[in-house]
């Protein structure tokens, strides 16, 4: 999701989300009123939330081979793309993010090799361009998945333009299709931020799943303007992201990973889903990765834990086309 050497952390993220929610309703001019929503009609409120809502829960009766819980240990390979998107070219600041490719990735791949588990890496196209070794290293390990994470980690609500967002998305799909020899099926929005157009663009582009929203703890179907999209949401969570260990919060890794383990324990009890978002330039550091090593060992010691790529989970929970059509008819 984010790399924040200059320090965007959870409270700020929550503020960003709150600000996105403060956008004027479609067709309404921005107001200087501090709380424009107080002036909206019921119809405007319904319009405001319509671009993306949570639909059906997609938790299966059982996970593959009778597993109790599905686990996705995912990485957002931002590196310095998000800084370049804002025009920040300060070399030392870039270098702290370059770390993800130069050091973090190697360690992470070794760790996953040792435990024989798969990962999903959401990679901005510009990361692939600046660090082609990221692509070659991941292609050498086909058990891992690459998903789309923007062209240059652009913030879509800030673009707020359907044509421009569509241009960047198509350019990104073309890059990865050429680099991988196949079109990625998964998407995670940079900054976990959708515009009012994003979901429809993803549906039109034929994505199978998204992993940016957080309406539930378990997989669910995304709904656009009251229409089920067939797109699976594999939800993320502010509490399941390693950015809290970045400045200025500097949450100690033992506390961050304790929270991750508590979330896993509850997901295991519920028989649901555990999605962790990490960044190679954060958790790829030696003092952080050791805690991920401990967490994976803890999970591995329990029976019935299915380690999967996001695509594997989406494929498993995605309703068949016939079921989607029936649900769509029931809705109208
Ligand atoms: Zn990111």
C-alpha cells in the first residue's frame, strides 16, 4: 500500500479516508461548509456510497483440504515509485525505498523458500521498470503471484478523472502483460485508494479480484451502483499493515507482529481469512523480518492453515458465472 519514509501512518490514513468521504456528492459543487454531508439529500447520500459497496460474503464452507483458515502474506513492492509520483527526487529519501529491491526482496524470497509458501507481490509498473531484477527474481519462482499496483503508485482520488485513470490502468496492464507473458488478474490500489471510477474500470478490464477495501474480515463480492460485479474483494485492514513501524510512529516490530498474530488467532478461530500487507522496504529490514519468520513458524505449527496467493483464494471463493447471474437477477 504505502511506503512512508516521511511518515504517513494509521491516523493519517484514517484522515485521508475521512477526507475522501468528504468529497461532494456527484453533481454537487464543492462547498466551503466543513460538513457538506449534512446538506445532502438521501438520494445524494445513496449516490455518494454507490461506486463501491460490500456485497455477498464469499467465505466457503471449507477451505481446500479441510483447512481452517486461508492465509495471504502479501507484499506491496512500492520502492520509490510513490515518491516519484509526487515529484520527489531527493536521492537519500529514494535510497531508503530502493532498499526494498536491493536488500528486502532477497531476504523475503529466501524466507518463503525455506517455509515453502507462496506470496503475492503487488508491484507498480515503475518498480518493474527501475528494478527489472524484481521481475526476473519473481519469474524464477512461479509459485508467487504478481498483481497490479498502479503505474507509478498514483493516488486515484487525487487524479479524479476517469479518462486519465483508464489511460494509466491500460498502460500498466500492457506493461505487465508483456513482462510476464500473461495478464495479471489481481489488483491492489496504490494507497488503498479508489476513485469513484476505479471499480468500474477494474470490472471492464476483466480483473478477478481486488485487495484494497476493508468492509469485512473475509472475502466478499464488490457491488457497483447496486450491481454485483463478480469481482472478489480480498480485504485488507489498517491493523494488518506494516506501515505502523515506519516513522514517525516507530511501532516496535514485536508489538506490530503481536497484533498480527492476534488477528491470525481470531481468523483461525472463526475459520475465515488472514490477509497481511507488508512492504519490502519496511519488513525487509533484518530486525523486522525475524518477527515475520516467527509468525510464519507459529502459523505453520498449527494444523489446517492454507498458505495461498491472493489469486488462489479468489479462484476458490469466486462464485460461478451462473450463480452471479442469479444473484444479479434477485437484486433487481
Ligand atoms: Zn503501495
